[in-house]
C-alpha cells in the first residue's frame, strides 16, 4: 500500500510539473535577455577570424513573432592584420517555429539591420540577413541554444561575415 501511495504522489507531482512547464512556454508579452559567448566571427575583405560575444534584448509581440536588439563585439586580440575588432548594433525581427508538443525546443529565423564599427575608426552598415538558430527550455524561464547570422557589412569595400555563438537567455 505504501508503494502505491508513493507511486501516485510521484505521478501527481510529475503531471503538475508538466502543466507548469507548458505554461512557462508562453512568450507573448514577455521580454528575454540573452548573452552570447564565446562565439566565432569569420569574414572576408581583411576581416580576420575572431572571437565574438554579445548581449540581446527581445520582446515577443506574438507567441511566434518578436523584435530584438543585439550588441556584438568580435576581436582577434590584436593577432593578425588590422582591423582587430568589429562592433555591431543590429535590430532584428524573429519568427519562431515550435518543435514538438512539449514546447521545450524551438527553432527560429531572423533578419535585421543596423550599424557597426570596424576597427576603431571605420563605420559601416550591417544588414543581417539571413540568421537563425534554436533554443531548448532548460529550466522554467531559462533557455540555452545557438544563434547564427550572415552579416553584410556595408563599407568600402563591402564585406561579408558570418557568426555562430552559443546563447543563454532569461525570460521575464
């Protein structure tokens, strides 16, 4: 009898935790803060392979549509030829595809535009098209995943760069 009672208690706790987890996957009207690092930033036109890190704020207008703003820094720690850093500021729109019924996994596509600074003096435009990634709901309001973008750095000459970075996000 004692084993049956314990089994019923475990099943009840498990079902309550599943329901709570399903409610936590609601995104509409919520904000997320994200941190990205260490990542890889690779470019052409004299932009070396660099280590990247970034911060992002995101707001969900709908369950599957959000707007975000990302600040990203890439540096080669003064190894190789200049420029030794790329700093970008990009506003993006993101569409999310939920994977499966649990709501734990999601993939997304994104596009955006902004500006940047190559080295310490050269300004540029940054068209980030396309981009994408995925996340896993690790714990209640915490998400881990991977983010990637193709950057068209508008300057003289135009450069193309690609970044890929692990991400951790907190939703509130």
